[in-house]
């Protein structure tokens, strides 16, 4: 939703692959920071066991899936052109 809105409102429906990828990564980083903070608060105050290794593994898996989704969104929303910019 964020990349499509950026394309429609700020770029006049013209978006290259790298611009879309950059916007996707910005959204992924902000979401990742919020998820890390929420997870750390949960581990410190709610579940006070030694689940940090499991949490970091899930966070890394989520980041990998997020990167793949960023690439897919960038490919889906870019304008088709004969050259890369």
C-alpha cells in the first residue's frame, strides 16, 4: 500500500524498479525497528524466560521474507521500460 501510494501521489504513476525497491526497504526498516522494540519489551516484561535465541531467529526469518516481498512489490509496481535507471 505504501509503495503504490508513493507511485500514484508523488511520482505521477512513473516509478522505476530501484525507486520502488528503495521505498520498500524504507518501509521494511521502519517496521523492523518497531517489531524489534515490541519483541524486546515482550521478552523483558511478559515472558521472562531465555527465549532471546528463538526471538532473534524468528526476526531474521521475518526479515528474509520481508526482503523477498520488497523485491516482488518492486517488480510488480515498476513501469515497464527498455532500460534500467
